[in-house]
C-alpha cells in the first residue's frame, strides 16, 4: 500500500528517536569519566583516548556511508545503526569488568556503538528532508532539538538513578539505555521510506570537492562540532572537578543545563528562521560562544562559570543544523555524499574539540579551565568562515558561472530550502 503523508510521520518519529539514541552515544559515557577514573584508575589522558576513539570511528563511518547507504538502502542502514548502538551499550556495561584492561574494554564498546552513531548522523537529516510533509523547517529544527532533549533525558534520568542507588550501578544503566536503540531498530523495519531515497541517491563527490563554497562549509561544520563538543564532553568533569560541585549537581548544572538551553534555542528559532536567515545567527552564535568560554574559564566564581556553561549551550545551538541548512541551500544537488562529507567534517570537529581540551588540560596538571580556554579558537574560526561563505555566495550569484547548483539566498533552518536530492538534479 502506498505510503501517505500521515504515515510518513512515523518515519519522522523514528528519526527523532534516532537522534535520542545518538544523544545516548555521545552523552552517557561522559557522565562516567570521573567514575571510570575512581573505579578503574583511568587517567584524564586515557579518557581523552576514549573520546577520540568514539568520534574517530564516527567520522570513519561518515566517510564510508555515502556509498554504503546508497547501496544497502535507508531502511537497512537504520536498522543496522540502531543494532550497533544497542550492542555497544551492552558491551560497555560488561567488558570493562571482565577483560584484563578496563580501558580496552571501554574502547571496544565505544567502537561498536560509534559505528551506529556515525551511520545515524549521515542518514537521519536526508531521510526527514525526503518525507513529503508540510512545515519542513519546523520538522528539521525539531529533529535537531531531539538530540538536545535526548541529552537532557540521558543526563537527568541517569543522574537521578545514580543519586538514588549510587554510581556503582552504571553498568546496569548502560544495559537499560540499550533497550531504546533495539526498539527503534524494530520500528525501522516498518516505516515508509521516501520514494526518492528508496533506490539510493546519486552521490557525486568530485563536483563537491571542486567547490570553494563546499570547503568553506566543511570548515564551518568542523568548527561547529568542535565548539559544541569541546564543552559538552567535558562539562560534567569540569563542573565536578573544576568547580568542586557534587556529581549530582554537577551533571544537572553542567551538561544537562547545557543541553536544555541548546534544545530550547533550536525549538524557538524555527518560527522565526525565515525572517532572520542564517548568516547573522551563526555569526552571533560564534561570538556568544567565545564569550561563554571566557566566562567558564577566567572567572573564579563558580556561579558565573555555570552561567557560562549554560550560555555555551545557547551559543552552539544553531551552529550544526544551520551549517547543514546553508549547505543544502547553496548546493541543493549534493546528494547523500554532501551530507556524509559534512557529517565527516562535523565529527572531525567533535573529535578535535574534546581532544584538544583533554590534551591541554593534561599538560597543565589536569586543569580543565586552561583546556577549555584553548578551544576558543573554534568559534573564532566559525565567525570568520560564515562571512567568507556569504562573500563567496554573493560572488557566485554575480558571476552566475555555477558552482554545483544555482546560487540561493540564505535559507531557513532546514534543508527544505532546496529540493530533495534527486528532485534537485532535475530542477537545477
């Protein structure tokens, strides 16, 4: 039976839950960094290796996903991605206590669930974009906000369980979180897949690589990922160790508050996206991010540092989805390859940001204040890059010599400012 617009809401729902699963992948382990150090004697430098492996695997999968998803299809990719995440979470709870090296066990588990996280990151945005529904701007904004609300759920629920039963039950929480991706994998077996995606999209990499606009977008995605994760991955440890706050309050006032503000901004921006465009909001976000880093790291007042952490959540909210939207508006026929390569750039930033913070902190006596301050370079680069992009798009429009697709103005916070991948090829 042919899928209806109403039935595609199930597809969008599965994608929203997919982003919650992605939030589990990126936010559950950071809540345990101090616990891992206490229970297994893992140093801050070794924790940095764990973060690096997570995002290194995700970016490797990003690189391979353009062709892989085209070959196996979105349904199979969605099912496999969720199975990898669920399996990795089970291994995370089991391996560290049964293998000779707890760190090796954590790295092995991280490698498994990171494969699923990388696949989800590439496929979810074009899948929602391909659904024949109204209000795609709101849908895409809501999609990215679900990562934030998923983060709040993971942090809040996990913190509540730890407050009641202690951190010794962290392995059981890992098993419990594994249930969500397993259930969504089952859901993916039955949802309708948009027709233009069901037979794979035409992924053309070389035209993208020849585009100056594309490479500026790569820099923006890299900077966005690094700016967000440099704080998000270390927020729990920063508040707990750097500010001397208890673990329960640290998790609620650090990463949870960060995620709440990030999600709120993404939802609130959707209705006014068309009026504000993207260039100015991204530039303002980068500027606020610089200010938030300074507040977190240079103040001796714990309350002001916590305000800085919350402001950082506000500042990074639009960076990632807005950069995707700029890409879709400027290069509408980029296809799955564009989403995959931009996700690769974003994940490379997600790797580089926390890694820089960890390495600099470790080199200065595990001082996270200095580590986070060093990451200020990323929002600064983003601020410059977004204006360079605006200049290139205006120049392309004036010359009308074509980059990959006809020039377009600032889109709203959605890839819906351009046609779906295959449709764009016929209309551009």
